[in-house]
């Protein structure tokens, strides 16, 4: 007690919860080791409750998210990343939880959310958690936006979407459907609201002009999906071309295969440059969709009963505005393909007519207008994924709340660095193979529009959750306590403490922490008392 050996040290170990790489790479920030700890222990409802704090649509993201979180999972360097998307789907399908929503606070003011897609639903949901009673406007007669009209049922069943929408409505969101901005109400009609979150999406579909194609034979891919999802009877040709390389093109092609057509996807770049998710491309190939890369349709002519498309061969040149190598034509290199019709899915653009006239060019908000306006979803210029849209809704709710309650202007959050792989002790973890979901046979998948893959069982989900390293999160493994040669790491109730009076700064505890939940703090103050020692709360 009299020998304060802590005065010798020039560095201090500090228990500090870090950011897991899955959390850092998830736009929503929804993937969190604490969620998977609960699931691994069998507490499905509590795991879902934690997930709902950031993601109101886990049944959607558990099916259609591109899995940004899994791409950076530290487990990927061993037997494969934790199947986080499958775990989200399991929690949404089997958990029973809802967040406690506070009563609306009248002083907060009324907030309008325009656009009932994933961004609008997310913003409205998170506003209710902050004490608002938002009104959600949408031009369609049903809630969901492109989740309902643009994603086929074999990827996102309608009953799953209905369940997710019901959760948002149960939180206290009021829906006003069949109300189109600019037609059924105007910006002047929103003057009674304190703020508006605008998330109407990229509503202008790019058109592809192919000289020589008769009217009606070039069809919009999104319009086709909307008709299909709306239950309309469709008659399509036997040999069809789909022009585009994104997820919409894959959804169109795979849907046409289920209607009995032979489908060829035409893309002007290489397979490696396709913006569609790799698994969507692989599934399309498995279902018999053909691909022609580095080609662009440039002309067409009738030949007997066929429509003969002429394709210009392309090669990759200098990077274009997207940062990818831009396709350029190869002089004199052409080929042909006989089809019955063409579907286009070459992207969408924002309709400037939906933006408020007072919004400065390129701005994401205008807090000087009445009401204050905040953009979200595709209007905010993010990657056009469901996960990014949900994230923009959470951010929009945060901005609106800060502005209306504190009059603080919006600000982008500064991202924290994820716990690096070098901070992990991989030898501490046992090998565990990634769970494999059961997929229906291709012939069975093509016979209907039911989901192509089954969800996880309870045992599979718990076992998969146990594969999570809990990067950056203390799991009370006691390795720091066991490693300290000076007994300077103590456990007091539910807290770990480092006695800085006697810690000599050897940092063995940092080296032995399997999960990177201890960090090094340099240039410590001399003579720090024991009461000022750093601590981390043990999660009970």
C-alpha cells in the first residue's frame, strides 16, 4: 500500500468498449455484439428489442440487405463471417418484442414525413421514440414504397413487409395514403408542421432508346415489377432481354424466369463491375438466366416474327464519374440476338420537382425555411440500398429532434474506428463453421414466387450467434484479471477496475484481452488516486 508503483508507468490500460467492425460497416449501426450475445444465450426477445433500437425493419434487412456488416467481420478471416443477415431475419421472424414508446410531447411540434419507403418508415419510427407523433404521407394506397412495388415476393414476402409496417404503425405513426406532394397537397399546405422529412426516392426512371424497336416492346423493369407485385395478370414473351446490371435487373430477370421466359441480361461492363449483389447474380445464373457482358444494344429490326437486336461490343477504358472503368465501343464489333421483348433497368434519377423551391442546390436540409426541411433516402445522395435508406431515416429523426428541441444545426456524426484485427487474440477462439441455410431446388423455385431459402432454426441461430467474437465488447472472461502480475485489475461488483496507483504499465492485460476491449492511454497524469482509476461496467 505504501509503494505506489503506478508512478513508474508511462502508459495506462483503460477498459473502453470499442466499435465492432460489423457495427462500423453497417449503415444503420444495427449489428451489435450485445445483440448476438443475447441470442447466443437463448434470449430471442431481448435480442430483438436491442435490434429494434436502431433498425425498425429487421425482417426486411434480414432478407434484402447487401450484408455490409459481414464483409468486415473479423470471423471472415477464419471459417467465414458470422451470418448476421440470417440472424436478423431469425429475430424478426421468431422474436416478440416492441420498444416502449413515450407519449407524444406537445412542445415538440408536428412533423411530416413524405414518402413511406424504408427511409420514411425509419424516420417516422425513430421520431416516435423521441416523443413525436409524426404523420407519414405517401402517394400510393399502401405503405412500403419500393419495398412493396419493386422487390419480388420471392425475396421479400408480403406478409413479412406487412408485419414490419404494422410495428411502425403500432409505435404511433399516422399514415395518410393516396396523398401526392404537388397534386393532393403543396408545400404551402405543410406550413403547420414544424419540420418535414422528405424521402420520395428517385422517381424518374432512366429510359433506354433503341432505334428500330417498335413501341411497346421496350418495357420499364420497375413498372413490370410494380404490376407483378400488384397482382396483375401479365403476358410476356418467351425470349426476353433485360438491359442493366443492378439488383432491379436481377429481380426482373428472375421474375421473368418464374413466368416461364428464357432471359438474357445485357450489361455494358464486366461481371465484376455489376452493382448487383454477388449472391443475386449467382442465384440468377442458377435459375437459368443468361448473361452477356461488355455489350450495349444499339439497334433493332424485325426479321420475320422475331425482333433482332444488334449489340455493340465494348471494352473498358478510363474511369468515369462513378470511379469505375468506363465502357467504350470497339469499332466494327457487333453481334445480334433474337428476342420477343426488352426490359430496361438502367437506373433512376431524382425528380427535382419534388424538392422545395427554397432548398439550396446540393443541400440536404434547409432549417431556415418554414417548415424546416430535411432530405433522406435516395434524395440524400446515399448508396441506393435499403440499409442506407433506413440509416438516413434514423439520421433524419436525429437532425429534426436536435433542431426542434435544441436549435442545433444538423451535423454528420464522426465515425469511430472499428476494433482492428490486430487487437484480437484469434487463438483464444475455437473454430466453428458458418451455418448453411437450406435452399429450395431450382425447379421448385421457378415454379412459384415463394422464398427461395428457409430461415434458421432456433438451435442454428443460437449456434451461429455464438460464433461472434464480440469485438470490442467486454464479456467478463477475466483474462485481464488473470494476466495482471501486480493484481492491479480488480473486480468490484459488476465493474472491472484498474488500480492505477499500482499498475506499472506492463500492458499484459491489453495483450491478453481476446476482444480488444482494453486500450492504451499514453502520457498519464502522475499520482492518480485509486478512486480515479478507469473502470468498465460488466454487463449483467
